[in-house]
């Protein structure tokens, strides 16, 4: 749930970068999904998720 909320908060540029680098290929009996995304941006997103998780575990529901 937190991950979905964080991706919903991505800026237009970040979302465009994500979608531009998302590839789905279909073969006879399987589908492969590929994604290339800048590591720095991914680290920032994961850091935000970790911060939100810590706040939720500590009962801190304030926005900010």
C-alpha cells in the first residue's frame, strides 16, 4: 500500500522516466517484463518508503 502511494506521488518527470523504461515482451508461452530506472532515483524512492514505514511503526501520522 505504501509503495503504491509513493509511486502515486512521483512527479511527472519521474513517472515519465519510469514509463519510458518499462518494457513488456510476449512470447509463445510467457511474458517478460523489463525495467530500467536510474539508481539514484530508485534509492530516493526506497528511502522515502523506509521513512514512511518507520513513521507508521512509530505511530507518527503527520504529513510533512
